[in-house]
């Protein structure tokens, strides 16, 4: 099986029926900024972030990024602004604007499917504008979201995407998520069937992955032109 035909190996973790007592002490995520060296995730504020998000998502090279999203592209800034207003307050999904250190919004991401009792949370609704794609800041944004969720006590971090969305599937693997399988005929998106690929990171897998992210994000891993010296995947522990 190859990536070209939409398949990849499914991870083989040991099954467990062990008792979980006490239940994991999980804190729900807060609407608070997450700051890194190259990026800052800010709770979505449509009035402040909306204009920059429209610009980031609607350049001449942006049409393809909306293909697998349940929304967008938007006819104009006002239409997008109205949509953003519907996202600003809900706790699930909880949306963040992905901003540069100066506060300019360059993309979006969210926490969703937040199940504190079982300790699982998903990272999704991710899209990067051109200034984020293939940039250190994009990787750091995902690192901040995963690390924050683990710190809050979540023991399972999920990533789901259209199984036909090969860039998203490659990104999941690069970030250390492990493929769990395909949910066939899972959704209908924009009038088209969606088979959904499921990935996850478990809390016990995170320390090694966190070390890989930290080493990759270190300024010493980049040359004077900003090119990585060693890829993130090369730093990760080998997992099926």
C-alpha cells in the first residue's frame, strides 16, 4: 500500500482494559494566548483578526486550501467576518488566530471534540496562509497546541482529516500523530463524500515527541538562511 492510493500502515498499540482510578484530572482549555518564539496563538477576535485572516486566506494561491474545509473560500471580507462572528464565543470548538509575534493573523486552528471526562481532545480547523506554510511558525503553533493539551491533563490528542487530503496526512505524521485507520463514508462536505483519516498522540508518547519538537525548533537547527539542518521527522522516535 502506498500514500498515492490513500493508504498507510495503521499503528499497533497494545489494547488496555486497565482500570482508570482516579479519573484523569483534566482542565478544559482556556481562552488564553499561547506564545512561542516565532508564533502566538490568540483566542479568536473577529474584529481584530478578521481583516488579516481574509487577506491570508484569499490570495491567488489560496483556492486549493479550502477544498477540504467545510467552509470557505469567502466572497469578501464582510462574508468572512460574519462567519468568524459565529466562532468567537463557543468553547467547543475553541478557535485561535495563529499570529506572528507582532499580532498579525496568518491562519487559524482550534481545539474541538473536547471530552474532559475521558481525557481526549482534537486539534483541527487548521489552515495556514502563505506566510505560514512550510515555516517554523506553523510547526511551533501545532507544538504549542499539543503541549498545552498535555499540560492540561488530556491523555489523547486527535487529528482527523479527509483521507484524500494527502498534505494534511503527511503533516499529521510529521508532527508525530499515529494513523489509526479510516472512517469510510463518515461525512458529506460541500456535497461530496468524505472518508476520514484518524490519527492520535497518546500522553505516554509525548515526552519523546516533545523533545523532538524542542530540538527541531531550536534556533541552532536553522542556518543563516532559515533552512532546517535536520528534519523534524528525523528527530522523532521510530513508531509504526
